């Protein structure tokens, strides 16, 4: 995390906008929305991809399958990072991309607090089970630490 600089913004509007991405349609929309906001506000964009490896690794039946899963997650993170960097560069938005492993809510909260972000943007969950357990978006909103925008 040492390469992510804390927020020292003193202007009007958000200085750092954190957007959580995972490659889903709603997270891509969230990244586009956050990028547009960052461009209009002159903000920095902090994109975070959290690989929930522990939950996925439990599904792997063999060590080889677990290693393949890890490499697939790494490739998704790398491809997503390239796309985000290209978009941010084309719109002249300063952007940092961070890849973390663990529970998405825990890692997003830790990073947001560490960097002292002004806003968090996430895509809405499309999984039915999240209505009962609570999606990443709902859990972040309930924490009430920063404004959270949920993009459909």
C-alpha cells in the first residue's frame, strides 16, 4: 500500500474517489461514472480490485486447480488494470490502480480509511443471495464513513 498517496485535497468537491471494480457489468459502469465525476471535479481516481481468494480457493479441489484459479484471478486483475489505465489516460484523469486480496468490504474500508478518500463508488450487486446477506454496496453504505454511490 505504500505507493498509494493519502488525500491532501483542499479544494471544493471530492479529492479522491475510490471505485471498486471486479469486471462485472455494474462495476464497469461504476468505473465509468466515477471517472466522469473525477474528470469534472478535477479529482484523483483510485480503482481497487479485491480478489476474494480465500472463498474461491475453497472451491478448488486440488492444488493445481487452486493455482489455476489464482492465475486466472491475476489475469483478470491485470486485464482490468490495463483497460482502466487506458480509459483514465484518454480522459486525462489521474488514476491509481490497486489489487488486493481478501474480503472486499474489509479491504475497501481499509484502503479508503488509509487514503482518506472523499467518496466511494461501487456497482450494484446482481446476485440474488445478496438481498439476504447484504452486498458489498449495502455493507459500505451501512458503515456511513463516506458518501457511497451505488451505480446500477
